[in-house]
C-alpha cells in the first residue's frame, strides 16, 4: 500500500502528464545528491523540479530548501503538497508558458 506521499506523487505525475503532453517525468535519486527535489519534469525546452510532501506541515530534510531555491533560480522549483497543489501547478504553467 502506497504511503500518503507516494499516493500524492502518483496522482501528481498523472496530472502533470495531462497538463504537459509528451513531458518526461523522472524520480531523482536522493542518494546521489542529498536534498535534491523528488521529481524532474522535462517538457519541450523547459524543465522544473518539485519536492513532494504529504502535507504542508511535513518536515524538510537537510539541504532540500537549498536545492529548491537553487533550482528555482535556474528554472522553476518548489515544494508541492495537497494543500498548495493547484497554486504550484498554475505557477508551473506560467513558468512553462502554456
């Protein structure tokens, strides 16, 4: 049985695939770079990363804030959880200019 975060991530991937047809979504390896966001989304000539959390009160692991800020300066990156999902997806659409 998937965890609450795992279930949210699975639904999020489905929503992203519908929103950005033909996109590539891959899970990044936190063992490679500790604190790297969970998902990398590639679409046309754009990219973004999202760090998935089960709720707005879920704790942040070491370095997650750093990498989300760093990658947001490069393209788009943010924390996403059920309570802010619509806002973040709207921001992502703006970042991808769809």
